[in-house]
């Protein structure tokens, strides 16, 4: 197997920019920070590495997980906050300050952690799992109080994605099924469709009159 990470710039004639070597096992998780300054990698060697493009050795090598580190997710509202999840022998979600390499918190989910996703509109984290329940959980951050649990997949839930309005979650499982979950009532979407009273100018009055004629 190849345990390297290769960075490519497909715009260049020679697209290979750099090669990172820091894992002894297969690399099973990769995620760039939102500002593009750091790369998190997780491996089947139970290692989490934090990289920066300015150097070809890890800024931090972290060996706190007891199983493969596949689930990685950067917080969208707090820089340098990374959530990671461990496999079936680990079952924890851990939170890291990637500026200092400090472990901020760790919780036992009692299940293999396959994917992590920060909620786009609320201070919540969504996790998907494998053995033994193949469930999806939502957690309030930073208390990590579980707010909901969804079941329905017949095998590991490998991938998660959230709709732009944050109301719907899509999951993909090893059971070869896609499932759509309703997370929230789209109250904000309803509000946006309601008419807003605006003081009309001469131009806007003519537009409104035209619309009334069309109706």
C-alpha cells in the first residue's frame, strides 16, 4: 500500500507540488481546513497528522486514538478546531486545537465513528457510526449533549452531507443506500418567502402595478 499524501496543482505543467510521508498505514481520512492553511490526515495506523504546506513533515503527530482515524471535520466558525473520530476499537470523538496540538475534549460514543460533519447553521456536530447500531447522532457543542439519534442503515454510515438550508441531511452507507433525513423545520425559509412592506418609489409602483396586471 501507499501511505503517502500527494499535493497536486492541476493548473501547472508539473502538477505534483509536494509529497507528505507521515503514516505507517493506509491514509483513510483527509480534510483541508477552511482557510487552506492546514491539512488533517488520519490513517489505519491510528495516527492523526496535522500538516502545513510550508513543510513536508507534520506540524503535529498525534497518537491518541486506539483505532483507524477516518472521520475528520474542521469547525466552520472557530479556527483551528478539529473534530476526529476513531474506529471500532476506539469509538471516541476528540476535539483538537491544531494551533497547539492540544486535546480539548473526548467523548465515548459507544460505536465506531465513520464520519463527522459540523452543522452549517447551529453549534452542533453530526456523527455517523458503524458497529453496532449504524446510527447517526447530533450533538450540541461544546457540551456534547446528544440531541437526536437516527437509525435505518443496515451497515456502516460512511458519508454525510447537509443541504444548504441546514434542514436536510443525506447519508450514504455501506448497505449501498442513500437516505434523506429531516433535521429541522425550515422556519427561516418560510420567513424569506413572506412579502416585505417597502416604501415605493415611482419606479417600484409601476413594477408592482405590472405584477398586479399579470396576476
